[in-house]
C-alpha cells in the first residue's frame, strides 16, 4: 500500500517537474540533423565519422538534470560514461542557434595540436564531432533562477552523448579521406559519414536563414559574469564547457553504462 503511494508520488513529481522540459519533435529533428550535417563537414576532413541518432534514455537523463536548474555539469557523467553539452538563454529557445553556437568553437580548436587557447572553449565542438559518439538525447527546462547564473527566467538546454567524448589525449576523430576508414559494420559512405548498408537517410539541409548563418562564439569560463551583447540582440546566452570531464576510457567499461544510467535516473527522480 505504502509502496504504491510512493510510486504515485514519484510519477506526479516527474510530471510536474519535467513539464517544461519537453522539446518538440521538430526541435529534436533539428538537433539530430544539424549534428549530422555539421559532423559531415569537419575540417580537416574525417576518415571515419558516424551518424548520431536520438536516444530516449539520454533524453530522460537530460530532462532530470535540466530540471535542477544548475549551471554546472552533472556530477554523475563519469559514472554514467556519457558526455554533456550545456547551453542557456534568456530569450526564446532556438535549437539552431544553440547547435551553431557549440559548433562555432571550431575556430579556436587546433586539430594538429589538439588544443584550445586557455581563454577559449572548444569542448562543446569536440563533443559534437566526436566520431565514436553515436547517440544524443537532449532536454530544455525553463528555470526561474539558475544556480551559478545571475539571469532570471532562463531556458537551460542539456544534451547528453554516448559513448562520451573529450577523452584525454585523444582527438575527436582521425583525419583523412572521408569514409576511408569505415568499419565493417558501417560500410557505406553517405555524405562523408559511415552508415550501415541500405540505411534510409533523413538528414535535412541546414536552414539558409541569414539569422542562423554565422556564429561569433564567445569564450567565457563557467564562473564568468554574463557576456554583454550588442543592444540589437535581446537574447543572452551562455555555454558550459565540458573539457574538465576528460578522462581515460579505461576508467569505466561502457557496457555498464545503461544499467548505471537507469540507477542514476531513478535516484534523481526519487530525490
């Protein structure tokens, strides 16, 4: 009896706390399609790059964490063996702007040295184009206040990736002739991406709207005050780098990630 009541309370809490965390189907498609479009156009070109697909388990983790309204990375990322990118805006949420903002960090990333200037951020970009990451799940949440930010009424976007990227000492991908190193399980080259044979392509071209055609990435630190933008822009946005989460792949076996993910999610919902 008591157990059933507890379960009902948890379900009610989930419904109420995540009510503002749902992306529309169009926004989900935009996020996935833009990831793949941009992954196919990296410079230098990638000898192996695979397509990312939407993952509901990652979405659930992203929703649970976004609802906490904390401007810092999920402390359970290493345990779950997943990567994470964060974005925040005080204006209307625009999925295209968020993804282009992350990808825009490529201007500060040096592939040859695999480095980024100390006063810049490149971790969002490298996670986006990490060749071994093939799943993504994201969520937004409208927060009255965000711990770590001074802005009000802020929409936080959390995107989680599996397998995780930004592994210490590794580049996001191996450069070379596109698809020249496709593995046996991904033998077909489709728009510079290695895919399974006869896989149906649903990738749509990026918007040609001039509003989304250029990005001038900023390079704030996590503790930095919000950047002042030109007066003609009414939107204030921030990003959170995940380069501090780099680690050796040998620390955790990726096979245990799905179980750990479920355990963490249940704990997050109950607490």
